[in-house]
């Protein structure tokens, strides 16, 4: 077999084991010696990548931002088709008098956990300059919002009248309607971020060309790999790009989440 | 998009090739937000209100195969799993490893659809198909004989339920009418157990004796490892023998309840026998070597039961008393004669069914004679 690749992934859900066990077998059939390690949180994963103890990190966007600060030579080598051009929204109840974020002055806004890019860091930028009380739902801290529990809790709080507005990713506004958490017609979107990118396969020094080649070659028509792609939430892997992280970089700087050197400086963030 | 609108978009996209553009218009204020999120998850590219159809929907069905249909195929793959016959089976689902009975030759009969339809239509209700209000006016000693016969029938029907149940989950769902028929066969036996149990206890008696020889005989049915031989021993031979027994009970029943339940069980058992003769006959036509295994199954079972007592004397004597209708000497003599003729009828029926399966007359007589003395 060719030289090995060690990937780090965060265990945000039991399915992560199924996914990477499956991919590991698939890579092995194609002569790539692949293995993976699981972390309980992204901060340790980033440290391990920067320290050269793993070859590639399946990183959240926030983890990518920190990686780039700790290791400026880092590259985003691949990402899912579903990691490109996402947006977050600020949502109110349908009967709310608010029609724009400026109408939320004095209101309470529910967000995801402190480290959720899509449900906290990015949408709160839309509320810059508006005097709001932020109620964070600290579920799955350290998972950078992968566990949407905090987002769902914020949505439930909006539904139940405990907050005046809630922040969430666009796909979850649709999901919560299907789940009945926020029934169709019960809410209004009053603000939406510009498109941004999400997770990527981050690499610092390792040679992972064969790994990337195989990722990009995965075919949704292949019944052996399609269930894994479905579990991981994509129909194809795409080359990595870094053009979609400017908003998050700015959000990280605005709240002092990480220092320029990649230290964790966010207030109230402990993993 | 959050109230079913995605169905309309998906339908429009299904009608165009990958790369085609579909403009989505609507009045929902969240349309563009949801359209983008939905399209992203489905593998389409979305810019504003325009969706560029991706390839994922086509890729999902790449490699899909139709699971036969409308007729059955000779050897359905286990990868079709639980998929309905004739459906389009998306590749990548789980195999069904437990279905080792997956060859048409060994499980199918062209009679299966018709017999299943008859069975489904013939599921009588034990509560209403029998007049349980009939008085308990059978003489005490004859009632005891009826109860003993019922005791015997219950354990035999229990075995007749368990044997097909053992094999049911191993038959490939592609042969659904066979699976369905066996399900009705099991339900039939469940009803038989119920009505025989109810008849046994309806006049206040406790149940009779369960002979060790009878249970040993039934155990050999449960131990039979191969579907064809198990079905042959149970249904072609055993339940075939029971057709004569149930007919006998209907004729000589001392009360209307016994008569009714015997008739109802008889019509069910006739279906079971027809099914067994059907699938075994077609299996023999496809695989003549099966005949040797059937023959050896009879011999093996006979040898296994050599040291057992066979039909419990209590059961045999109960049949005599039941047929006699009383303990008067002449009645007992008549009853004895009727039971002798019953056994001759049973033998004749078995030989006829064996000949129908292609055994020669002489061999049919030999194999019939080796059939268990326990009837089933």
C-alpha cells in the first residue's frame, strides 16, 4: 500500500464511527492505508493537526479559521458540495412586529452554543449595532455547532415565546418546519447572511494527494459508497477553497474568539 | 418548500436532464432561503430562483434492478431483500442472509396464488363459526373420550404450526404467495389449537393424556432439517392422514361442536395437503434426486421411532369409544371396526398421495406402512 493517511474527525454523533469505518474500508480496497482518530472537540483536533500528529483534519469552518492562524501554511484540500454557499438567518415569530434587525432593539435573541459559526458567530454579526440580549443555548460546546441541539433549543424557545428571535442555518429553518418545531408559516426570516462556506479537509504538511484524489473520485452512483455519502451529507466531494471564510474570520475577530496566533480567547468557552 | 413545495420542484426537475435549469416561482417569503438549502442537500446548484439539476437523482438509481415480476424468477438474489416482486431495487441495500430457501424449484408451486387466495377468504372466526352454545349432553364416559381425542389433536396441531413457522422466515420474499400461504397455514393451526382446546374444556373436564410416543413422533417433524422433507412428512403424509381422521371425527362426533370443528379443520388441512403436494411435485419434476431424500426421510423417521410406542393407547381407545357412542358391548365392537377402517382409509389416502407424487404402487404401499403410528 502507499504511505498512510491519518485523519482526525470529531465524534459529534455515533454515526461518525460508521462513516469513517466505511470510508476506511473503501480506501483500503483502493490501496490507501487510511486510519482515523476521533476527538471529543475541535480545539484538540486543531492542536493535533498543527502539531503534526494527524495528517488531515475534517474540520469545521471555525476549526479551519483556528488552523490557519496556528499554521499559516495550512491548506483546504477538499470539501463537500454541501459545504459551499450556506447562509444563516435571523427568525422571528410570524406575529412579531419586527421586520428588520433594527426592530429587535431590547429584544432577546436565542442562538446556538458559543462556538457555533452558523447559529451564533455569523448571524450575530447581522445584529451588530442593535442592542439585543443574547441567550445562548450551550449544547454540544466544543463541537462547533455540529450538534444542532443548541440551534433546535433556540428554535423551541422562539416557538414558546421565551426569546423574541432565533438564529439558525438556512437548512435548519427548513428542517425545523418539517419536524414541526417551527411549523410552516409560524415564523418569518428578517435577516440573512451572505453565503459562506462550511467544513473542509484541512492539511498542514502531509502529502495527501492520493487521499484527495480518491475523495474527488467517489461516485454517488456507487452503491458501496453512497450510504456513507448520505450519512456524511453530500453527493460529491469538491476541491477545497478558502474564499468562503471571510465572514467567519471577521466574526472571530469581532468577538475575540481566537487570537491572531490561534489561542482560544473566547469568553466563557471551555472544552 | 416547508409545506410540501419541494415535491413540485422535485417533480419538475425529474422531467429534465442533468444540467437543465428550472426557475421556481412562488409567494412564500422564505422560498429563496429554503430553495437554496434544499437544492444544496439534493445535489442541485441553486442561484436565486433558478435550480440547475444535478446528477445525484440519476446516480441514486444507477445500478438499480427490477426485482423480477410479474412472474417469479428461478433464483432471486438475496440483494433484493424485502423488496416487493417487480419493484425497482436501489443498489446498496442490505442482503437478506437468512433467506436460504431461495430457489423456485424448492419452494414454489403454481398453485400458491390460488391456494393463498382461498386461505385468505377462508379464515373462519372460531367465536362465530362454531355454535358454542350447544348443551353439554354427551354421556360422561363418551365425553372423556372426546376430551382425550382433543388433547391429542391439540399437540399435533401445535407441531403443525411450528414446522412451517420454522421455515417461513427462510423463504425468499420474492416467492410471496408461498410465504403468504404458509402464514395462513400457521394461522389455521392456531385456530385449530384454539377450538380443540375450547372443545376439550367446555363441559368442565380436565384435559387427557399426552403420550410420550406421540410427542416423540412429533419431535421428529420439528427436527427435520430440510424444507422439502419436513413438508413431505408433515403435510403430504401427516396432514394427509389427518384428513381421514378429521373426516372420521366429523362423521362419528357425538355432539355438534365436535362435528363443526372437525369439518372446519378438515377444510383447512385439505388446503395444506394440496399445497404440499403442489410444491413437492414441482420440486420433484425439477430435481428428481429429491425422491431419494423423501424416501430416506420416511425410513429415518421410522427407525427413530422404532422404540417408541406410537399412538398412545388412550388415544386409540378414545377413538373407539367416540366412534362407538357408548360403552355398550356391541357399540364398542362397532367402534373398533370403524377405527380399523379409519386406519385402512388413512393408509389408502397416503398411498394415493405418494403415487400422485410419482412413487410406484409398491413403494407407496411400503412407505405408507412405515408412516408413524401416531398418524401425524
